[in-house]
């Protein structure tokens, strides 16, 4: 089944970032290996690089011909985030925005209070907002209240590669918001992490560091793409419910007669 976000469908459930690759050629090859639904671009960080690099990335984005998801990385206030989103819409000709609004420099934890305010403004301005948030159920509900139709809770702080550190909260979020698209964003380090959250019923994942800073980004991009597909397939296959007691997988019919309870030698 395709991934549904707002009024659009995507064949892939993997979204891929474009930052910190060794060079544009590696980025190009990794994207082609992963075949993501969307690729993310940070307008503020791009603006801080050289003009030559900027032209190279712009040309690469056009060549890849994939949907672009601009983000507001680096924004610390509602005003910054809204202005950056509006600029990104003009530059990339898209209403999609990954809304990032950081509240702590050390953990890069989202400021969920300002996040809700910014999301409210952008939704009313016609944006399709994908908010980068924590796994806090109440904060996520507030984002839904202002019109967000999908959420992107973190697994762990950005770039740590720790995988899901608050499994209980993520499970609760998935259970309490069963009809809302939830994409795990930030903190995944291994393909097994991606497969795990997909098996839990999350709708997709967004990656950057785990691929771009790996030893072999092309191999890692392919590994994550396979893991996302495997995890989703496993979820749809309805896995067995874990149990504490052993249960034989083979029937007792045909066992030696001395295995039966009423056998008396």
C-alpha cells in the first residue's frame, strides 16, 4: 500500500536527506539506490555554503527529479521558521515543508511550544506541514489540532544513531494515533532500527546522517531501503504476539507413544 501524506501518494516509505555526503556524486548514487519518496533540503544551511556548491546542488536536485521537502533547519523562533518556509516555497516551488524549530542547542530537541505556533501559521498559509517533533503524545495532539495531517517524531537526538530510545512512548503514540501518518525522523543509525519502527506500524522513516556519514553510503542507502520495505511487509503480515511460555510449532500427532500423558510402561 502506498504512503499517503496529505493529498498525495508515494511509492516509497523512505525519505532521504541531502546533507554531509562526501561529494555530489555519492549523493546522486545514494539517492538512486534508495529511491526515496522525497529528498530533504535545508534552505538556511544551503544559503551558508558557496555559490558554486549551491548551483551544483540545485542542478543535482533537478537531475534527480524527485519531490523536494525543504526544511527549516537552524531556526530558533517562530518568525525565523515561518520566513524560511515562505522563502523555500518560492525557491523550490512547493508547498511541502518539514518544520524544524529547535529549542535546545545540546540535544537539538524540538521546541514543541513554538512548533505548534509556527505550524498553525503555515497550515493557514497553505503549507503541507511535516513537523519534526518529539514522541510526546500531548504535543503531537496539539499539532494535529492546528491542522497537521502527519507527524515526524524523533527516535533519538539528531545524528546520534542511537535508534529508538523511548520505545514505550513511541508505542503509545502509534497506538493512540492509529489513523495519523507517523514518520520516524532523527536518531536512527542502523537498518535494523528502521525495520523495527516499521514493524511497530510507523508509516515511514527519514534518514540523513546514518547514510551520508557511513563508510559506504551507497551500500547503506540500499540497506535502509530494504529494511524499510521488510519492516512494512512484516507489519502488514501481522506478526505473532510474543508470549512467555513455549508453544510447540509442530503438532503432537505422530509423536512416539511414550510422549503421551497417559502412557504407562
